[in-house]
């Protein structure tokens, strides 16, 4: 490495990246370059001889994020670092050590709790629909990641779920565990629990793991659950060489067991911890940051984001007559942005609930605007993409009749790709966009790429769930949008009952909803609109308290009302 990894960092990032030893806590606000800081810190450790790459584990929460970490480290000339999710790291250790400890292979991992729960329900005479089974699966996940026994779970959730009393809910979970054990199977959460239990009970396993990994970095530490934190403690043993990175203002998974106190209390747990704050934002316009800062003013652990760029127009607050007018009005605004030359991929519409996407999709489709809903079927699992991969793999065994890119284009054309997209949205446009995304990957491939190498690269991307960017407008829930960014964001449904959601009744639950709004706001780079509707059907609605908290100093009202056609009445 010819240039120091610290050279390309700002002062705050450099302070974090140059602190290589001891407990380190990096409080990294949205858009402050935390992934850059993490990877350059590891590269600096390797460059100076403080770290051996094979002794470093970087833990994050998604397969995609782990793949990005590996890719960035590779770009810095660093190979051999274990960049994994908690589950991937635990599963690898479980598969390696289980035969040594138990004398046989590790149990199989089930791919669906719902299917097994249905069988368990039948076994105790319960007839439950799929929605209820999914709710039960969520309860099992929460119980396990918070490390509660069935008795402790019943005490913590005495009301059960709406369609199932706590007694029967416990019976069903007990039967689920019995059937699973009988079949020698583990679920996703069992992997963490079993790995932690094995390290805790087997000194030779603990010693081997701690010998292998000496330096730990944990991203998104605000989303760590009790079982993940316990596993990290066991990996560390009595050592203190851990760096955690997070932002308490982006804790939005408390319902799934995440506990931001591990981040907020890190400096109390380690009295010699070095705490570094990253507050220089490289993503958002100053006007967008002003709204975000105002919303989180005074909240525990809140960072004050700043940028050197000049502020653009203040974000807009738009009131519509009802939900239909809101969907129509936002679709009109998206159409206007596209007509000004803004790329569809740079526009997102965000919302609290999945159900809010349907009227938006209809309104956009009516205007011939293609949109992709995040959280739907994974790109690499789409039938059109799987068909394209199979056809390209088949073509790779024959001699090329033309250039690499032209061969890929010809194969995709044989499957239905045309030069121009279908004029309207819908399934045909979705299929076209998927095939076009594969073609763009080929067009962006390095010079000299062979068809065989290209198909191998696609297979590797599919395994890592590294999805290409589609040339469409994005629709996403606030949870699905976390970690992403767009130039132009429309955050809809800023109503009481939606954001915050109606079942957020405690102070902590409302605070989590506020953090969700903050996540949505900080996805925007250049422009932001916040909208709400005065009615849903015959029911009147109120604007969100979060709009009241933001106030009028950082936003501009686009109009007191808007008609059903979506145009503001000034």
C-alpha cells in the first residue's frame, strides 16, 4: 500500500481510524462515512503491523453489508479479514466445532418457522391461519434473541397476541421446540444460542475461537440484541480489543430485540473507552440536515449533523385531502421530477407500512412510471433473472460469435429484452427492468471479461445478495430504507396513527417511531418532501406530532390543503 489509509479521511474519521487498540466507540451519524472509516481503520491496522488480517473479524447485520466491507477492504489491498454477519460467523463456528464436541454433524437449519409451526399447531389441536403463524414466529424470534425462557417470556408478554391467549401461545412454542428437537433441527436464532452455549461450556472451543480472532469491529451496534451481545462477549473473553460503531438515533429494531443501551452505555462499561463522534455529513443538503437535527434535538445519544455545503431549498410539508389525493399528488411530483431530467433511480417514496405502497404503485403506473418495491422478492430470485443466468451459463460453453457485451445482449433479447421499455408500469415493465439490469452489469464489466467469468461473477453476487441498481423509482418502508440513500425523497403518511403508528403508546415506542422518521429524512441527499392527508375514507386524520416538533423554521408549507387531484391549493 503506497499511501496511508488515513490520508483520504477527514479529521474525525482519521481520529477514529488511528485508534487501533483498546475499547473504541465510534458514534457515526447518518451519511458521515462510517463504512469508509471502519475499512480504513482495519487497513491502517494491517498496514502498521498492528493487525494480522486473518485475526480480524468485522461483524455487521446484513449479507450485503458484509459483502460491501469485503469489497472495500479488497480495494484497499486487504485480503483475509472475516467480514460476516453475526449469524454467518456463528454458523461457521458451529459447523466447525460441533463434530469435535458432539461427535456428529451439526443439526440442519430450518428455512421456515411458519411451516414447522403449522405442524406443531396441528399436533396440539390448533387451527391457525398463516398471518397468526407469522405472528407466533416473530414472538419466538423475540423470545430467543432476548434470551428468555418460555416462563420468562410469558411473564414479559402476559397478553399473548390478539388471536391467541398466552397459555396456548406458550403451548404452541413448546410443541414447536419439541418437534424441532425431535428432527434434529435448529432455527435461525438457535444458531446464535447454540454457538454461545458451546463457547461458554467448552473451554477448548473458547480458546480456539479467541486464538483465531484478536480484533473485533461491530457495525450498527445500536441494533445488537442481548444474544448477539453475549456472543460478542464470549468471543472477546477477558480481552478488550473491540471497536463498536453505531448511531442511537437510528435504533429502529427494538421490536425485534435490539437494545441501544449497549451502545449508549459502552463508555460506562469500559471506563477507558475512546469515544469518537462522526458528525460531518457527506450525503445530505444542509436544509435536509436542519430538519433531521430539529427532530432529534435533546434525544439520548443524538448527534448534530453538519455539512460544508450551502443549503438548498427548505424541505416541503404538503397536506392532501385524503390518501388517494396523497398518492396521486406524490405521483405527479415524481412525474415532474422525471420530466426535469432527474433519473428514476435517484427518487424514492418512503412510508411506514407495506400497505401504503399499493395506491402509490397504481398512481405511478397510471402515469407510465416504473417503480420497484423494496422488501419484495429478491432480485436474484426473480424468475426473469434466474432464466437469464441459466441462458448465459449455457451460452458460455459455446464460442463467442461477437463481442462479450453483444453476446449478452443477444441472449437477453432472445428472452424478451427490447431496446425500449414497455410504455406503462406493471409486470411487463418489471420483467424488462430486471433483464436490463443484467445487461448493464455486462456493459460495466472490465475490458477483457469473458462470458464464463461474467456468469461466475453473477453467481457470486447472487450468493452475496449484491443486487444491481434498477433504473426505477424506489418505494420502500422506512425499515427497508435504512442504510440506503437517494437524491430525492418523498416521505408520505406523516399522520398520527401512521407515524407514529397507532400501537406506539409508551414513551419508548413513540421515541422509536421518531427515530424511524429520522431514518427516512436522512435518506435524502438533495430534496425532501413530507406529506400527510386530512382523511382516510370517512375518518379524519391529524398531522403527525413529528411535524409539530420540526416546526416551521426548517421547512416550508407547500399549501394548506391539496385537492383529490393532488395539486396543492395555495
